[in-house]
C-alpha cells in the first residue's frame, strides 16, 4: 500500500481522497464503527466480533497485588535506591507498574479524557476525513485493529496521532472538537516530560547511566493511541484488543474505567485496578531489545463491559522515526549474549501492514535466536 507523505515543512498530504477511503473501509463501502453498532441497540455481538474460545476472557484472574511506584520518593536520597529496586523488580517480573504523584495535574488528565470522549461522540461523517487503513499515516481514525484486513474484529474505535515534537504534528490533529488540540496537547506535553523522567529511572534500574540516550529520548517518537471501547452486550465473547505487546520502549496509559488486563510470566491474567490519579507504565518490545532481554514487554488485552463504556489514552514512546533501538553494549556480556537485532518504528509498521498480529509477534522478528 502506498505510504502517505509528510513534506519537509511537516504539512501532511493524504495518499487517498475521501472517496477512495470510503471504498476501502468495508466490503459494503460503509464505515461501521463500534459506536455506530451500539447506537443501533444491539442485544448480541455480531458474528465478526465473536472470538474463538481460546481468545475469550474466561474470568479467571490472579489476586496478586500489582506494583505502585510513588515518584515523590525518588527525590529523597535515602529512599531513591529503594524505589529503583522496586522499579527493577516490577520491570523484570511483570514489565508493568503504576505511578502516583507523577506531577501531571488531574485537571489535565481529565481534560484529555473529556475531549477524547467528545471526539468519539461526533458523527461518522464528522470523523470520516481522518479515517485511514494506512498504518503509516501520522493521524488516523479507524475501528478494530484495521477494518480493511481484519479476519477477526475487536470492539474498539480509535484515533492515533504522532505527537513529539508537538510542533511538527499538532496542526494535523482533529480540529473538531475545537478544544482538542489544546486539551490533548497539554496532556501530551506533560506525559512526554514524565516519560523522560521514567526512562532515567528505568535505565538506572538496569545499571546504566540515568542519562543514557538522553537526547534521543527527549527527541524521540510519541504516538498517542486514543481508544474507545463502547458498552458491549456480550463482553464474555469479545475483546477490545487481543493479547499483545506494544512496540515501544515504554507506554504510559490513562484510563477512565477498569478493563486493562496484563499477563504475568506464569501466563496468569491480572485485572489492572483503576487508581484515582495514577498512570499505568508498561514495557514494550523496544525495551526488551535495549535491555537485551532483561526486561520484556508485558502482554496485555482490553476487556469489555456490558454497562460502562471505557476510554484509554496510551502514549507510546520510542526513538525517533528514522532511528533504530539496539541492545545497550553495557548489557551484552558472556552471561548475556547478544540476543536481538536493531529495530525501529518503521519496521513495526511494515510488520503490522503484512502480518496477522493476533497470531504473529513483532518481537519475534527482532530475536536473533527466536
């Protein structure tokens, strides 16, 4: 599929006209968002959303407490080593933790969730100019994973857009709602600053210099994935997202209701509790590469609810679009042989363009000995 282009002055030129987009969306040439289906008053899940039994959530969950990191304690010299150790264990054992006292005002987080809710409440016609099945587009609205090619459909509508540096991309973001750029922009800038601090902590937990790749991290890519999971009449038969890992170094997630589940190393599922004011931090595939396998991307999925619609905003962070992540030389030795080849966002986008990501794993193509 032809890639869309971003010109040197960062003005985006769509590779497809609106008519061409409409012809690609589905076999009957109409775009069927999940929100549209729910507005029709469905009492059962359409066949294309019904998952095989092996993929369905079975309700069996572990009761283990999940780690919560208080970032204010990092500023206490006597407590910092304890927090670094807590992060090390969380990353090694789960690839996951939640952070509190992270410095992002709750009003900024609420504004982002509110304006995202307003966006999904727009009619399909008002959002259609952003619809794209092309995973390389820097701004795109769609449903499921990729409505054009999905063999199985997932109970999710989404908006994705690039975000760092924000001045390069914000003009491409939705202009409706009129406050979208301001409110989502405020959150985006705040979470970008937070991830720079978290990267220092994670690198220190790997016994790297906290400023390792500092400029690359500050100038790195940030993709905002705004996910909407409408009320589902049969949540035991479907998922909002299938089990997967993120491509990123790390992902930071804001959610308004419980629904995210993570898998531990024993392949047991844990439901992530909703903690007021907290943000979720997840390791991704690029962190597995950089750490030479010491930290692994956490497998997670999005479950559904028959009474509450759910919204999540995931900020995915890695190196810049043209750069590759490779194992840190300091983390390669006789006990930890080089186990991964380098990879970047472009590799990931090419991968998901050609693979069934329900069955195939991006991290496997980065392993030297899969």
